[in-house]
């Protein structure tokens, strides 16, 4: 049964499809130039398995016809943070795959109708482009810096574009230290990565993502996910987790034991990742989003010669945009997280993340 946007005629029908079951969605993603790993059934299935989020796609294309547009959402049902539609939870960005301005108007109007029909709190969109600029019904809710690298130049040219002291010399130091490097999807690598993630999240006074989330990512994405670890004398010192979609590589998670930062482990990891990416034809390295006030991370990404732009998240209705600055109770809670033992810290993440999205 088609959905009809409020105030629209039957000729403007919008359809809701299941991206996990409808094979047209997979074929559409292969052809659309703006599709990302976050649109894929594998990513959506990992979200469903871990957090119970139900994905769906709104499209103007009726059953039996090839898809020419689509906007993917997840329903989040939380007694603590409210019921809402997000495109997409735990995804740095998720572009509406719509080329015609009339189509995106119809699809967003249909999503607004769902909000009213289901008494939802809000709709959140996370486009990589500025496609929602100038739409008064949506208001900017959050903003980030977004970095990406063009990997088409040769390796020598790329290396010369890195910061001399903070990247080039760190890579040289790591190679002199004979740090060992390993990449794959084994349970051992996952455990090493998660150990370093616990250290990093504790340092930042944040709960870690559930271990089950990463296991589901490995199980769902297969060879499109890679865990990379560097070690010193058998001790893991830095790790990153990357995702791949077509000719784009995404740096999604990174963590380290900062006692060994002087060894250059993180710099070596990224340099090896770039080398391997070029070997398999990757043309772009998506370094992900960074909070405006996380100056250390922003500066780290700047020093790789990457291009920096702004990434905005948008909400409807506009009056539902809330002040996201942490209050005193949240600050106290974060301080408490820093002192929890590993088991309780991990359990806190397991409990809280499904309500965040």
C-alpha cells in the first residue's frame, strides 16, 4: 500500500520498502554515485542485530520498477530518548539518494506524515551534502568537521603532503621501532582492538560501543571491513577499523594506548592503510566526522593533507532541536565512567547505546 504525503494527490504516492529484503535496493546502491557503506543492507543488518532498529526506505518507485531514488531510515524506539526516525543511526553521514528536487520534497513530506501518524519525536537527517539548506521545516541540530583524502596521486606525492614532524617523522620512527602490523577480521584482532577501545573511551570519559556491535559488523560486512593493529613486543599499541564501499575507504573507529604514542603507531597504521587502499584501487579515504571542539582530532586529520569541510545534521520539526551542551549531571556521569572497571564500562555501553542512535 503506497504512502500518500500530506496535501498530495494519489499521483504523488510514496512507497515504503524493506532494504534488507528488496533486491532492487542492492542494485540501486551499486549504480548510484552517492551511495555509501552506510546505505548497504550489511550495515543496516548490523544495526538491526545489535540495537533492534528497523530499517526502511521511502521511494517514489512502485513495486516491480527499478529504483531511481530512495531515502533510508531507521526507527528508534526508546523509552528514555523518545521514538524517532534517523537517517541513519551510528552513521557519520547518509545522503538522500535523490537526484530530482521534486522527489526529495515528496519523500521528506512522506516522512513528515509518518512522524505525525506514529506520534514520533522528530526526524533526523545526516546528509553529506547541503541538500537541506534552505528548507525552513528542517533546522540544523548538530555540526561537525568532515575530512577526506584524495588517494589518486602517487604514494610519494601523498607522503610529501603529510605534516613533516607529526606524520612523516612519526612513520619513520615507527619503522625504526620495528612495530609489527597485522590486518584482518579474526577474533584475536577484534579483542585487541576492543581492549584499546576501552582504554580510549575511558580516557575520553565515554562508554564504549558494545563488543557485539563490532562482532555483528564483521559478520555482516565480511571482506568490506578490516581491523588493523600495530604492536610493540607483542603488546597492541594502536588499532583502527575501516570499512569499504566501491572505491571509498572509511576510517570509522580508532583507538590507542597513549603510553606508546611517541612510537608513531597510529601514523604507521594510517600510512599502511593508505598503501593497501591504493593497491586495490581505492580513490578516496573518508576520515569521518570530528566534533568542532575536538581540536586534537581535527588537527591530527588536517596534518594528513586531507580536505576539511562542514557536516551538518538536520531535524524536523525545527522547534524540536534541543540544546545539546552537557549539563552538570552529565559531566558527573562522564567522570564516573572513567573509574569503572572494564566489565562495568562495557556493560554501560551495552545498556546506553541503543537509546542514543
